C-alpha cells in the first residue's frame, strides 16, 4: 500500500460510483482521509465509504447536488471542518447530456454548465480558502474536449473544454500559494454509463490506439500522481488518460 498521502485530507465530488469512486478509494489507499459527495445513490455511496474505511482511513459521504452553489460550498467547508484540513479537491461530478443540437435548449445548456463548469469553479474557490502550500486541485474533464467523433456531443464537449481554461487560470491564481491545479481527461472508461460491453463499445474502442477501454482504477492512478508531492512542479496541465483516443 502506498503512503504518499499520509496525513492529507481529500474531497472527491461525485465519488459514489464510477471514476469518482475509484479515485476516492485510490487516494485512501495512498494514505489520505477521503470524503466525497453524491447526489442520489445512497447505497453505492455507503459501499464506497466502507471500501475507504477498509484501508484504515477516515471516510464519509455527503449528499449534495453540484448544481447547488450553497450545498457544494457547505460540503467543502464541512469536509475541512471534519478532517481539520483540506489538501486535495477532485472535481469529478459531471452531467453527461448527449442530444442533437436541435434538441438542446437553454435549460439543457444551463444545467450542463452548472454542473460541469460552475461547480468546479465554486468548489475550487471554497477549497482554496482551506488549502495551504502543497494543496492540490484536480479537475476531471473528458477526451471529448479535444475530439468529438460522434454527433450529439456539442454541449458536453463545450463544457469539458471550458475546464482547460479554468484549470490554467486557477493554476496561475493559486500558484503563488503553492497550490497546483491540473486537469485529467479520461477516454473511454468502463463504467455503468459507458460499459465496455455496451452496444457501441466496439466502435468506441476502435477510436483508441490501444483498442480498449480503461478501467476506472487507471484514471484514478493519474489523479493520485497529481495529488502527490511528486507532481509539485506540474500545474495548469491537461493530462490525457485516453488510450490514444486523441492522437
């Protein structure tokens, strides 16, 4: 078991399942106490809490909608209060809304931006108040920010592309305080929402150089590196963990 994050405290938004759950568990395996937010599935959230506790680390889950500014800000403050510090924020919660542009209106635009763009900004701003030198903010984007090979992704791709600018801007703002801000862009990853045995999986695999889906743990490994002291000279960077989807 790695111990590179001993004594650290982390918050993962949208950590109840999929990539977020894998990230939460990996950070705990590396030594951090970990809290995470979830929106609906309390049963899955409880299972992730138990997985984290099985590593010997402290854990708790907070039910919070990332589209709710007050709920998200309160969640960040509660985690810092419970753990007595906050060193790592992983902005993972996302809204995956895919439809032809003709079917996308202001409501869909606003909800997507609220979760995929505004929430990472709100959470980072709240977390930065608690972070000291060595703080880490890691945003989870998407391979669709650089390549959208299928129709229907205009709104989602736009929202994830916005994270590139947010990451660079926050990296510049917070760099003088020793806080790094980076972006991980996962490619096709085997989750409930995009299973590796799904109806479009063969086509999706074909867009990658490695001809396979990632396991959530592979995305979590990149996040764990960016959360560690080994990444202390990396900030404002976009890291594609996509099996070569964008090459």
